[in-house]
């Protein structure tokens, strides 16, 4: 076991973990941050997405040792002062979730895209969602949320 200092949602947290432990297990089992989900465990479904230094990263295979010194944002860290971020608000308003298992990964992916892109568009937003699987079929509602975000000038 090693000690790691992780900057998660704006707070530095000390975590004891094996250096090879995937970040998703540290987030969920050591820090109680349950928003990122373990879906496939192979970086193919997107449910485990977090933002690391402004970039969407899948946390199910990447090790905790890779994240020391990086700024990590989980779904729990998106809301500010109790107010949902624009992507969270658009998903809520559009009812863009059924079971909700994939939702946090999609919200993370769109948030990272919108924060990185000066002139976001629908095509770019859809590319940001590539690889995010939803087994419930909430795709139409997710697209409605994307369209709402872009219409609101996100």
C-alpha cells in the first residue's frame, strides 16, 4: 500500500491504496464517491468517466498512481453551491435517464466537451458521447438534453 494525494473535486485527499488499483475502486470504495459506475471494466461503456485536468478519462482500468497531482472532477463535484451545472440541469429537464447507470458518465463527457470547446456544436457533442452506452434506451432524451444545452448557448 502506498499513500496518494489526490485532488478530487477541489479538495486534496490522502488515500492508501495499491498503486495498481484502478481509480474507480478508490473513488467508490475508499472515498465514498459513488457517482462513477463500474460497468464493463474494459473502458468500453463510459459509465466510469471522470474529468482529469479538463479531459474526460475512463477510470475503470487507469490506476490510481496515474492520477496523483492531477485535478479530478467526479459527477459529485460538478454542482456548485448546490446548483446543478448546465449539463446536469439539461439532463434533468429533458428526463435524460431511465435507470441512471450511464448518466453520470454522459454528463461528465458532455461537461468536459463544453468546457474545452469554444464553439460547441451538436456534432462535437455527439462525438463526445461516443462510447457511452445506455442499455435502457434513453438516447432520444439525451439528444434532447444536448439540443437544449446548445440552444441555451452552453
